[in-house]
C-alpha cells in the first residue's frame, strides 16, 4: 500500500463528509462495515450484460439501413 494510514484516513473522512454529510466524529465512531454498507447502498446497481442474440439482432437490423 503506497498511502500511509493517516493520509488514507484523512481522504476517506473527507469523502464521507462530502458524500454523506458525516462529521469527523461520526466518521471516527463508525465501523468500516457501516461505511461500506452506505457506499454500497449508494452505488448504482450493476448493469446487465448484452447477450449474443441481442447483438446479432441489432447487427441484422442495422445492416439493412
């Protein structure tokens, strides 16, 4: 790991303040699991991939234009 603990903690505390409004006291009182669960809940759901059938249909449709 290239960052020292203090640098990483300061960066994460700043991000928590900006993104979820945590004060430094709230950040330091929270567990890593609490922070992770909030970040996970705020993340967009994973996108579904596109299957080969859909790609083939799109290629056939666009080839006629």
